[in-house]
């Protein structure tokens, strides 16, 4: 195999950036890029695995690494014999960093959803998080640039736009007039009346503004799917994490939204075994899974990241953190099974993807009739759940 190849690890923002890099590197020759992640020690391990695998598969290609691990683990990754070079995370979408012409190659046709980066970096100081080291301070893209990206995706046949960012709901704080994310969503929906679906990636519940709340609560084109950067269900742990919400804040936000949009599906990021976490604190996280009805869970055992305040706190044994993560995943799985069963017999709008599957507006996975073309929006009435998928 020859030609440019990009492998993406980690968050949806990385996926969006990888898509842009594939287009930019289309004529770059025999090159492999690892767009890395550093959110946990496991993510760094997977980055190293991806590098070694790519070198085995493409022994003659130029192998370059970018992404958060290329910043946080710069020296150790640069020392790997498989690696030919590193590209700064902040420069990965700049053709000059790759010695390419300034005009990118047009993006390939996409059939389902398009990821649009609206923001990068983070100004917060969560004690567990290394991402500000890899991404830098919060930087918002101007609304017009975002709208141009949405237009390109729609021209390529996309039916769903997913807005992404490191701290998505901080969008606009550094722009003139300090607009909020709700205003950007209103601008997208106002300009593109033909857009069937607008979805948000992970959001900070403390930053949900009034306009965004109203869209999530009542706008049909805004998908009824809220993924919260929750992290814990215990107030003292949230304080030690330097999160800006409390347990009650999260519960109240979801309760208010569900009062106006009963079909809202809740997702959450959760960290198990954060330093100083007791059994009672862990139970608070288990309980909030059921209290919120979390059906999309991203659960991680805590992983100490070099240079972060949490790495200096009293640590929970790794085996215990992993066991607590397994309990949280099981709790989410119970909520998810009940939720999927509750969707049986209900008409669902499903966006078809490759492989004969698709996702409903609430991001429920659905197996589709054979021959359904990717990109098709159709109404499906599921009759059963098999192996975690509606059919």
C-alpha cells in the first residue's frame, strides 16, 4: 500500500482533525500519520501500539506522529525507532507544517455524518487532566468559518453534523462580543434549513447557555442526545477534580431538559478510582448513573498523568480503580439494556451507515434491512434487541 494514511486515536475532535488531514495529505506520497491521544496512560500505550503496527504494515513509509501524545510524551515518542518525526499538535492542520501547498485537496465524499471542529484547547485546570498541555488555551473558530465547514459537508451529502471541541461549550468566549454555543447552533440551523440533524459531542453542563438549553429541549433538528463531561457523582471528588458543577447541578440540568424532551438520551464521561475516592464516594457515582439514566457511558479507571495535581494526591490502588470502572460499566449497561428495550415498537428516525447499521436520533444502534444505502434517513420500528442492537 502507498499514499497517505491517517490513524486516529481518542476523541471526536481528533476524528474531525484526521478527516481534514487525510484531505490535506492526499497528494503527499508514502506517509503514515498517527494522530495520537494522551488522555490516559492507556491512551499513550495504544498510541505506541499504533505506531509499531503502522511501521510493520508500512515499513517503507514516512511515519509521523501528531496529536496530544506528541506534545505530552514528545521526547519518548521521538525516541521510538519507528518514528520519523513529530508534528506539533497546534500545527497539524497547517499545510506548511507538512511542506505542502497552501490549498488543501477537496475532501472525499462522505455519506453519513460530518465532524466540525468549532473550538480547540481548554482554559480550565481540572486536576486530573493533561489535555491543556497537549492542546493549549481555548481558541474558538469564528462562526463564519464553522458555517463554511458545515456547507462543505452538506455539499458532500452529509445528513448529520457533529460539533466537536476540547471544551465545546466554551465556544465564543474569546471572540468579539463573547457569543455562546447556543448562538452558533442557532446560526447553523438558521442558515441550513436542509440540515436534518445537528449533534453535540461532549459538553460541560456548567456552560450550557439558555439558547442552547432551549434548542436541546425543543428543536427537532437538534438531536436528543446530551453527553456530559460528568467525571464523578460525588461532590467532594468533583471539588478535588476542580470541576465546576455539583451532583445536584447535573441532576437538575437533566431533569429540566427531560421535562421538555422526554426522549433525551444521556451520556457521560466517568472516572473511577480518582485519588482519595472511598467506597462511599464510588457509590455516589454508581447511583448517579441510574439517577440520570446514563445510557452512553465512557468509563475510565483513573490514570495518573505526569505534571497534574491529581498525580500528587493519595492514589487508589490500580486494581481497585479497575474494579470500580467495571462496576460503573455494568451499571451503564443495565441502564442501556432497559433503554433499548423501551424503544421496541417505537418509530425511530435512523441514519444509515456502512455495514448495514445506523443510529437513531438518540444514538441508539439499529440494524437495518439489507441493501439500505449509507446516508439514507428512514423511519424504523424495531421489534427486538439482539446483542445490544435494535432490529
